[in-house]
C-alpha cells in the first residue's frame, strides 16, 4: 500500500451495521445480525475494536487505542484493525 | 471452501448458546420476555395465560416501554421477546417494537399470525426482527382450529407465514405436542419444510398461570412421546440427537433468575413466564440492577434451580435427560422439588432414543 493510501484509509470512520444488536459480556462481544439471522462472538481484541466503532472514531484513532491497551506497535495495530474490518465487513457486520 | 448454509446455522446456534452460557455464568439476563398484552384473538384450549387479573389494570404505554427497554439493556439484555396474549393486537405494537430497536435490542416476536397480512408483514420486515415465532397446532385446519377455537385460523396462519417468508423474514414454527396433533407431527414438519421455516416441538404442556391444571388433560401419551423422540426428532435434527450437556456452566436446571427475566403487560416483573411471583414493577423500580441481584424472590428461585440436581434429578433414572421446570413442578405438585409425571416420561423416551442413536453411531 502506498503512503497516501495508508493515510487516507486511516481517516476512514468504520460504522457498525445499524441493525446489529450487541452486548459485551465477559470481555467478548456477542453480535446479533438479525437481517442474516446470525449470532457472532468476537475475540477479545475484536470486541474492543467493535466497541470503538461508534460511528465517530477513525481507524487511526482506533489503532491508537489498540496500541496503548495491548502494547503493540502502530504497524501491528493497523494490520490487525484492517484485517478485522475486512473480515467483519465480509460478514455483513459493517455499514457498506 | 464456501461455508454451507447449514454450517452457518450451526455456527449461529453455537454462538447463541455460548452467549447464553456467558450470561448464565455471570448471572446476566441475556433475554427478556415482555408480555405486551394479555388480550388475544384466539382462545386456545390449553393457553397458560389467565386473564382474571386484568380488571382495573392499564397496559404499559410506549413511553413506559422506552424506559423499560433502556433499563433491561443496562442490565445486559440482548434479546427482547414481544409476546402476549397476541402482541399484534396492540395498536401501538410497532412503536413498542421500534423502541426496542432504538435500544439496539435483538427482537423476537411471538404471534399467532392472525393479523399478518401483506401490509403488516412489510412493517414487520422493516423492524428487522431476529425471528418471528408462530404456533401451529396441527397439519390441517380441523386440528389446528380445535385448539385455537377460531374458524379460519389455520389458513390465516399459513398465509401469514407466506407473507413473511416472501420478504425473507425468519420464521420459526412451534408446536406443543398434544392429544390433538400427536399423529400429525410429520405433517407439521413437512409444512415447515415447504414454507422454509424451522420447527420446534414442545412435548410438555404447562398448567395455567394461576396453577389451574386443566391444560394437562391435553398432554400426549407415552406411546406418542416415544414416537416423537425415536422417529421424528432425529429426522428433524439431521440424524443428530441433542447432546446431554456436560459443560463448565454453573449448574442450574434452568435460567430462572440467571439468564432471563419476564415482564407482564402492566410492568410487573417475574423471574420467568412460568414462575409468577412478582419481584417488582418496572414502572416503579429505580434500580433494576439492584433488584435483579438482591431480590429475595430471585435469590430463592436461583437457589432452587441450583439444588434440583441433587434433590431431584440425581435420585431418578434418566434424571440427566430431564428438562425439569421447577415452576411447572410447583404448579403441578405444589413443590418445586417434586418430580411431575410429564418430566420423567419425556426424559425416559428421550434417553432411550439417545442411547439407540449412540449405538448406531449417530
């Protein structure tokens, strides 16, 4: 990925699918996707990223929080967050 | 390899069970049942609702529900079921359901389907419910209407299912096994299959809310219970029988006081739909969390649910196959720790079917 692309993507604000219902129980997000009649349980880090996707927070800000809370490098955080967004986007969990 | 739809369903089911298990262990009620009205346009012969307490009471308003949904959400509830009576009889049903959606609660609707024409199906679709559940009492109008005592209710039900399925709304049909439909279960499964619905059978009839036992006279007999578990249930489950649960959960016979909560049309809160001992009123409660954790009634029923294994199930053959309900035991025998006939008969046939399937390697 070129530097400009990276900068641009970091400013994107990912949004949870507005029909998704979820609760974080014991550190894991249980996400219900009624339109697909599906229930998902996210990993601990995935749950934290999911919580941070409040429709106001950019990928860059999400990465900063993940860096601090999980003591990982900015590069690792960005890779993890982007992979997670791709994964849950494919599962219909994000607004397109 | 692309995931098959069947695998997706299993994944969802497992995630749902894990969510329930998490709530169970942490004592977070993941599900709340709201009976939004006791009024009904059917007159089912074995309905557990009694309407004797209605006089002088006012059903909760939409703003009451707004507040109630906020409170249960803060308590940890994820799934809200709107049931009745017949919930769609409420003129403000869609406002109530909309209020649940505003709180990002996953919505389930239990209805008899009588009012679901094409227009109403479209309004339900807009709510994006997780599931709509409808009762089917037979595989033809004669049987179904013997139970509902409403002429035309069978055709209306099937039309309602079609109206929802056409819009791709998930529908689960449910059927209590009774003397009326005990020879029609395969026909009911076939209807569900044709309509693209899931189907759930309940082999146990509950007494009425006031403890009156007359519904039990319609319970099926042992021969038909056996047929259900040995022949029909394995087919419905793709040849797999439900496993006997041996897990890391806090042991309790059911989720009473642990995984779910029930609220009646007037705001009265109960441990569950069957155990009708009031613990408070949601319109009056200032701190639902405090009530949930400290109510003497809830602490009592939690204790009962945890002691059932030692005091009842470990003492009888097939006890570990028993879907024992302390509330039904209390209604039928007067004692939540006293085994009632339906529970053990059902367990015995489930156990035999399970052992048979296991020997066959299924």
